[in-house]
């Protein structure tokens, strides 16, 4: 957030001293602000004797830290059996980063669960300074899907000529549905044939 640094002399202090950075004119203030990254030389001079100047102290202002990249995530949407969603941050990851959901508290875990339907955002920050944050990544948790209606079925019973029966789903119909007999594999066909006598369940 601030691309420049500050150097402040902690000792010696008082009206008997002036301070200089990189050979600039001496000043009473022990603080030097708005310094670009680089190495600086600080000296102290006595106000009673302009010839009394300290040895220099070398001080380095670091390059500003880089903000984390915008996070990449995997979203798991709600299902008929689980009404909330979840996400997993896939990048950036590691001990250098922390993650916040919707401006909440930062955490080291990359997982966020039990997310309600709606628009959310994820932000990443550096653990080294806890200040540099990424551009938020927005995502949407959908409403849970609605379960299909209970199927309606047409039954064809066995006859003297054909000892097996058949079932045909009459509702709901369409290419958005699949059907299962007694917990078996789902199929797009609405017809089940060659069925021996017994009790059956269609879902």
C-alpha cells in the first residue's frame, strides 16, 4: 500500500544533535520519510561543534512486497443431498499465504465449506506482512437443484405367452432425466423389459 519507506534515528536524540542522509544538509528532525528502495547513509552532527560528526550508519530500504496473484479456485455446487457448496483454493498455495472469504477473518486453510447460495469472493494475503492482498476472485454458489417428481409408471404384466413383465415411465419425461430400476445403473430409456415376478422400485 505504501511504496516508500522511512528511517528514524533512535539514538542519540535531543537538541544537541542534527541528522543528515546521504550528505544532505543536516536537520533537527531524526526522521527521513518517503524514501525509495535503496541503501542510505545516516550521520549525526553536534549542534555545538559542526566538526563533530559521527561515522555513517548504512540503512537499506527494501523493495515493496508484491501482492499475491488473484486466486484460482475449484467450486463444488450444492446437490439434492447437500444444500450448501464449497470451494478449494488451488493457487496460490503454501505457508506464505492466507485466505479470506467475503472479507472475513483470514485462515491458512485453502478450503471453505457450507457456503450458502449467492455471490462470494476470496482474497489472498501474504503472511509475511499481512497487508498485501490480492484482487478478489468472485464466484457463485447455485441454489440446490430440485429433485425430480416421483415417477409415474405403466406396468405390463406377464402373460401365458410371455412369462416376464415390463415397466414404462410415463412421467416425468425428457432428456434431462435418467431412470434406475431397483438401484441399478441409470439409463436414459424409459422402458424396462424382461422383468420377472417380484416387487420393484423405479427412481
